[in-house]
């Protein structure tokens, strides 16, 4: 990580140093290059390529550093560039976006050798600079494609640099330049390798498995032969597919159930072997769509890599997991419960600043309106059964019988601390406009479910007290004792952390697990389609 940052910062320093040079200084160079740089488009591309201001500035800075000399007249250098552009497909980037076919055609034109046109040279340079920038920062602007709310006190990634100095100093080692631009992020490297393997050896296109009744182990169903073929096509069955027909062929045998459980586990489904609507949905995703899903998440990992910090609490929303990183290494991991699709957990970056011990729960307006109010209208005794108090905006308790529950206004519901409080013993707080936080929960049994989109937006944490202990690292013995005393009191109290801890709530739907297996998650919030459309539109 240090080596890569040094390379990129060196490039930024040299670019800044050059930008501050005397603009009147004359350098020996190629007048044709200077004339080309004065043009807003590259006419040798087919069709002509109009450059935005960012790209024009990058081109000019690159050539100024090299004395406005052509750099791709050397055949070996251009060939190396074409090789690296072709390899971008493994990163989920379309080489056609980087003028690969046009550059190959121009490179093969004898009329352009040995002194290729200034336009061809500039086109190759533009492709080079753009590829480096997209590898390092992503093809899309995440603020537009998948916005992440950021607190003012959280670290923002450095803005994109032009790369001219870095690119110029690596002209004689282009593979190293492309490798250095790629995220220094193990999840990205692993997913890139998986994408390359999937692209080079795609499974055959499988037939659609129709909907039907729940299929349980031991049952017979006319869809079983299709399911058997489907599981075999993707490698979940390694022995021969059964032949013949009749009831034996339609039996959902232990052999098929075991293969189905492996499929379900790889796709973050309940691995019970029961084939229902969720399992059928994932079974019927085509191999081409899976390849697109990996492309989308390679783009996300280019963004995510820039958000990582040495110490970070990372909430994987789609995977319903939480990982605490120290010194860029995973230190501790646990399961979570996240927002259901109707009330999604937001994407954000902030800093954990304090804890609430023995929290009371003030019910959010949406939950009050949609969940609690109908039950209160049906039976006002619901309030007492749930230990709920009615309070006004100033926090004063209100007699529930004085409230018009068909048109309530100016009141809130609060549940005092206790064993049935949905926030459990601890709430972990960080600044955000969504009123979300991490918290303990009495619903521990729900962590055993594979699908854990169960909350109203907040993140329920398994082993929340163990996480709290890790967040209190650096606290003095006196502070630790104070924490224990406040917790034992049963009263609601806040306690600051010894130091703020960065937290990132992020979303991705494909990754390589610790065993090297490519896994997929259901796109619970429907984000993938938007990013894929943007990637395809910007080709």
C-alpha cells in the first residue's frame, strides 16, 4: 500500500511542479503535437473523439513534461500499451472505450510508420491516461452512481489527479504503471481473478426453471430433472446427470439436496435445500448476468478501496456482516441484521464517537405510523404490554387515554431500558442525517438466518458487547470501571469513546470468500441495475 501511494503522490507532486513552471519557457518539441493539443477533438478516432476539459488538461500536462515529443512512435511501446488496454477486460472495463480497435488499426497502417501522426499519438496517450484514472478511481462518479453520505469529520478520499507525471515516468514499464494504478485491495484482486476465470470459461447457458410449489427434500416434481441439469451446468454436481424418465428421475434425492444447499450457501440464501421463490430467482439468473454482476462490483471495489482506512468498522450491508479492521487487516467479524428493502440501511461514512448504555428506544415516526399505530388503535392495552410510554415533544409523559389515536399529533412513543428493549444493552452512535446507529438486540435467534434484512434501517449487531470492548481500546482502567458501573446501573447514560473510530456502511453483491469461492448476494435494494446501466451507457 505504501509503495503504491508513493508512486501516485510522486506523480501528483511532479504534475503540480510542472504546472507551476514558467509558461513562457520554450522547449524543443513537435509542432504537430502542439497543434493537435490546441484542438478540442481527436479526428483520427472513428468517430472523432471530443475531449472534455479534464482530458485536455491531462494531455497537455503529459506532453509538456516530455517536451511536446511524440511518445508512441516506438513500436514496442505502443504494442505494450495495446496489450495493457486489452487486459482491462479483466477489470470489468471495456477496452473499446479506450479506442483499442482504432489504435490497433492505426498501428498497423504502414503509412503512419515510423513517424505516426500527432493525432494517433495523442489518441494513444488519452487512452493511456484515461485507463489509469479509471483503474484507480472508477469509471463512474460514485456521487452520481451510488451516493455515499459523508459526515464532515470523516476522511474523504483524495480527489482524482491527472496522472500525467506518473504516466510519463512509467512509459518504459507500462505493465507496472497499470498494476500500480489498480486498487491495492485484496478483495479487488480476488474478484478480478474470478472475473477473468468466469469470462474465459463461462458456464453454459442454463434453461429456465419454472415456478411451482415449494420443493422439499424427498419430494417428486417434474422440475427435478431441470434442477439437476442446472446444478450440473455450474459445477455443483460432479457426477453424471441421471438419464431416463419416470418417478425416480423426478425424485429430489439427498444427492441433489446437498448440491442445492451448496448453491444456496454460495448465494447467501437459507441453505436448507428447500427450493422456493428466492432460490428459483437466483437459479434463473443467467451466466451473462452473473458476469455483469461481477463487473458492477469491480467498479464498487475501486470506490471502496479509496474509502478504506487503517482502522475502520466496515458494515457489509448486502452480506449482513460487520468487520473491524486494524492496520488494514481484519481483526474481528460478526453477523448483523440490516434494513429490509422497504426501509433500507443507508450508505454512509462517519465516525463513531460515543456509546449509549442501557438505551431507551424512541420509536421513529415511520415505525410509529406504519407498525405501532394500527395495533394501538385496535387495543390500547398494546402500549402497556410492550412497556411503551407516550411522551410529548418536551419528553413529558402523557396519559395514553388523552390521545386521539386516529389522529395523533405532538406525541412520541418511548420504551424504557430493559430486557425487551429492541436496542438491547448498548447503542453505538455516529453522526448521520438518517437517525441510524448500530445496536444490540434481544432477537439473537435471528442471526442464525442466512437472510437478515430484518430491521427498519439500523444495524443490529451480534455480540455487540464484544464489539464495544474493542471500540473501548485505549480506555484507562478508570474509564473501563466507569463503563461497567454505568452499564450495571440500568440507567440510560452516554459515554464517549477514547478516540473516534471511522465507520463505513457499504453495499456490494459479489465477492470472493476466504476459501477462494466466488459468492453472490441477492441485490436486496436493487442498486446493481442502475450501476450496470451507467457503466454500459458510458462505453
